[in-house]
């Protein structure tokens, strides 16, 4: 431990959550705040998380049809700082690139080797991009594109903060700075309100967030997604020593599109598993993957790599 301190590396202290969120390409334009995991009064922090999501989903009902086949690479950037002892603010923006990707064959082979259902993957060409939906509006994206998403500003008040527990209340606002055509914006101002709580022990950390997000409009689903959506996150982190920790995180949200009976547009649930590696000083590396544990409600798989101080 003394050697670590002398070298400028602090003892391990993993954050409560991974800096990730649902990357559903048809719903990512709606406001879903990043998790809140900084302590009150902490210095300014920077975060950059790269997420690569691959999805193949085909659904049809009497009044709706959906075909989503593609891969997206998102870079979530955020800056956070203290306003006072009990207040913090955060600014965040995503940059998104959609394409046919490179993971189709890898995912199909992986499912086949482990005996998992291969779904529709054997039936469609590899490395193509085609996002299409009709029913409650019409959506089409069939070419590679890169666009900046909506900028969000969040403010949090810490009602309780010490070495063993945190309770905070957050509110946020998202501006329509992204691209509706590129599916990185819903074309509206969105707001959100959520509560954060965490318990920290010597080896274990437990955390939860519960909140509600409300768009002020919707240019993607002909106004049918102008409805409140509840979201929740739960995470458990186990420290493995002064440098490494492991984490499992469960994320869910209610349906966004009123009147839709498609699973991909309804309630979702993801399980994220990964690790945190402490680097020099305050810097940490996060890496892992997320699976749609409620099948066909989120991207088939999302790999992520993040660094932040």
C-alpha cells in the first residue's frame, strides 16, 4: 500500500455505476441520463466511454413492422464539477457512428458455439445497415452516418454524503442538438428527475437509481413517444484489491412508444458485467459488455471501454 501511495496511485475505490446506457438505435435520441456516480465536493472530472453495439431484430404485428440490422459506435463524453459542497453539475454529449460493422460473424459464431439461439442472423447478409420502422410513424436509415447527439445538462443535490453512504437527487435537461434523420435526437427538449443512493463497505458497494424522463415532443414516432418513461439501475461492485474491482449492473426502462406492441420499442432490461482498473492517480479504466437479458428489448450486445478521472 505504501508503494502504491508513493507511486501516485491511490487505493482502489470503484465508482458505483458503469458510465453506460441503452444504445437502442431507434430510442437513443430520447433522454436517458448517464448514471450519477461522483461524490459530493469532488474535483472536476472528465469521462469518455466508447460503446460498440450490434443488433439484428425483426418484428411485425398487424399495424407495425420493424427491421433493425446494424452496428453503432458511440462515444459518450462528459464533464462534471462541484457547484458547492452539496451541489454538482454535469454536461454530456454523445457522438454516434452507424454502419454495417464487423461483429456480425463473431456474434453468430459465439451463439452457435455456446448453443444459444442464433435468431435471424443466419438469414441475412453480414455487415449491412438497415434501420427501418413503420406504424407509429416511419423511420429509415440505410447508410453509414456519423452525427453529434443531443447535449444534456444535469444538476445534483447531495442530501447525505459520507464514506459509507450517498443519497442525492438529480434533475436534467436535454437540448435537441442532434440529428433526427441520424436517429441521435428526438427533435425535442427532454427533462428527467432521478434519485441516487449508494452503500459502501470495505469490499462491496451497492447502488441504485430510480427516475422518470419526459420528452416535450417527438419527431421520430409521429408524437406517439411523447410520454413519460420510468428508468432504474442497480449495481453491485466487489473490490479485488488496490487496483481491480468487478461489477454487475442491471438497467431497465419502461416503454417509450404509446400504442406499440413491439418488444424492441417496449420495456427493456440489460445486464452489464465488467471490471474497473485503477490507473495512475485518479484515472480509472472501465471495460465490459452488456446483454439484453430481456431478449429483443435492447441491442443484442454492447461492448464498452471507458476512461475517466
